[in-house]
């Protein structure tokens, strides 16, 4: 079929229109589409920290050094004993004897708690024969020679405790007394006959509470059980 002269230019125009419609440029991944600000000013890039979602964590503050008020030094009073510690303790086991009926009896060992405390402290008041700890304290109290406040060089008197087989109480020598910020006292306490065999327990750490007049052993031979023992007070010179 032959085309007329007028049809050839028309076909040529249609062909060129098809070519221009298929020639659109596709943006490449390495070339993102840019947007332009109408004002022409450059927009600074957002820093990576601002793009992250979630709360912004603040740097931890450095710990402050402890001040002198937060860690106060204990005020301690240490005794200077009249006697050397070793001079006051010479263990003498109780003598073993037999009664007329043939029964074996073991006598009292030495030194008991009272003679040892007298030797260490030099306090020789109220010598009433076989004076017990509580009996000595009551005698000293009548003579105004006692206190409820711990003193280095004094004698701490533990009250009667029948459950622990201390019917006359118990006592020992206060080597050192340190006041604590909470009102309690930390004592260094030495005593004999804690086991009814006159053995010596030196420098036991004891926490004394003057509000309740009780003592708890933090170290030494009685640490395992001696909690909140009732205290009569302290014998002074």
C-alpha cells in the first residue's frame, strides 16, 4: 500500500513523540534526589546523635570523696594498767579431792574473774571475803564509785544470768573505751573464768548500748552466744 505525501510527516511526528516519552532519567542510589530551599540557604546536616530515638543518657557524676563528717574518727580512751597483763594471770587448776564417801570433787580454779579484775585495775574496794561481781558493784555504788558510762581502766559488771549459770554475775577489765557516733560504745574487754576453768580471754570486742544497758560480744570466746547481756554498770577507783 502506498502512503500519501501528507501521511509521511504525521508518522514521523508520532515516532519522535514515542522516543521522548521513553527517555526519562532514573535516579541512581548513589545520587539521591536533592530538594532545594526557596531561601537558597544551605541546611546543615543533622548530627547522628540527634537522629537516634529514645531518651538521651546523661554522663554519670563522679562520686564525691567522703568528708570528715561522713566518716568521723572514733574517740578512744585507753587504760594504762598498774600491772603488766601477764603478771595478773597465773592459771591454777582446781585441786581434786575425794570426800569421805569416795566422791571426786574439783575445787575452784584461779584466778576467778574478781581477783583478775582487781589485779588489772588496782581497785581494791569492798573486800567482803568471797565477794561476787554484783555484790562488789552494789557496794561500790553505795560508795559512789560507779558509773553508767564506760571508762578505760574501769570494771564492767555483767548482771546475774541464771540461764548461763552466772548466779552472782560476771565482770572484767575495760582495756579501751571508744564512743561511736550513734551513742553506743565499742569496748576492748579482758576477763577470766569465762569457761569456768579460769582461762583468759584478752581484748574481746564488745558493743555496749547505754540506752538499754546491754552488751554484745563481737569477738572473743563469747562471740557465738553473748548477745544483749544485761549490764549493771562500771566500777571506778
